[in-house]
């Protein structure tokens, strides 16, 4: 699995998977670089990446927002893990974010190639935080990035690559009108029926949106057997979860029934599953940095309302 690498100036917290503690980088109170239980949030927990270039391509310096210093990982100096000014002046400031596999496929190790050490965060033995040789793997080495608060600015759909799948007719209602008189009568059918639609945004690549994030967007729909996007109505959704909402069909139409005749009316729609690639655009609340996430929108929708009349 490819890891999402955030742009510079997008802040995140580094959380140890085993310890559930977050790293901090602060000034004036020892230890300046350490970890603690991440229940409360503060700016000394926030970091950003400086992207390496040239010989340091695909390596990253990890800079504390509050301290303005970058982390280091030494082999023998005391402290072995700490922070320093210079924005990556020293080789021990540069890290490889090594993505895991299996149960750790969504996690990464913070490895300093120069020192050959990997960071750890644990609570089951001393020291609780530090580094040791990268060749030995342990559950206390794995971290995640928990990003700062973001705002969804909009969604673009790749309509040209959208698919309409598994289309079936769906009967909404049946009505029967009977003319018991000896003369022809004009009657009217009145239908008002509700259909449940569903919507799910499935993540594929890009910025990792937290499951449970709420946002309002317009959705794809089918018109004249083609996928389009609503230009007027937005719905509220929760990312990573299926959202259900209702669409009401209301129709009235007249019929003429001969003497002693019965008229049957059936209201139906086409119902099917849609798949449409999307790109979600988000910005950081604090810095305004733009990021993107891509995936597939899945929806169950209905369209093509029609009615059929049968006279007996």
C-alpha cells in the first residue's frame, strides 16, 4: 500500500500504534521531545514534513510546529532522539517513512538511514520512547499520521468514467379505479411514493480522510440514460459510511373509464447501482493548504418514472 505523503505546511500528529501516545516537540520543559497520552491536543504535538531533494529524495525532516525544530535520531549521542534547529542541516535529521504490510499496512516506521535506527513508542518497558536498530522489528515501532482539522471544499466527479450497473425495474405502487356507472367517467390516479437512495464514498488514494468526516456535496444521478451531476441540491454525508436518503415521486394523471370498467395503474422507476470516480478537495483550517483525495462513489439511485394503464 502506498503511503500518503502530505505537502509541506500541512500539520499532523504522530501516534504510536502500540502505546497510543503522541509525540511532542516543545521548548523550555524537559523532556523537550517525548510522547504522552493523546487525549488532549496542543500545538506542541503538531509536526510537518520538509521534503528532501537530490541525494535526500524521498527522505523527510520532521519539524515541530511549536518548537520550529526538526527531529534527530543518533546512534550513540545523548539524547539519542531529540530536536535541533537548522531545517535538516544534519544527516541525522532525515528519515525514511517505511510503510508496513499485513496488519501494519496502514502504518509506518520512522527510520533514520544514517544512524540505522528506528523510533519507538511503548509503555510496557523502559525507556518508553527512543530509538534502536532498524533491523529488529517490533510492534512499538509503528506510527500513524493524524492530520489537523480539514474542510471539504468540493467534489469533482469523472462522469465520463462513470458506470450504471445492475439496472432493474422497480414498481412503486399499484392503484385500481372502477367505474360502476352506466356512462363513461373521467377519473384520476394520484401517486406519492418514496424511494430510498444510498451513497458511499470509497477511498482509493491521496489525503487520508478520517472516517466519520461530515460534508455536504451534490451527487451523480441518471437522466436520459446518462450520468449527470445535480446543479442545485446538496446532501449531507459521512465519509466512509453508507448514507441513506429519500426521493419522493409525486404524479397525477387522468384516465377515462367506460361503463362498468376497471382501470389498473402501475407506477414504476428504473433502479440501479452507479459507480463514479471522484476527487475531493480539502483545505487546512489553520494554513489553507490544499490537498486531494480520490476514490469511487457508489450509489443506489432511481430514475425514469413511468406509469402503465390497463383497462378491464
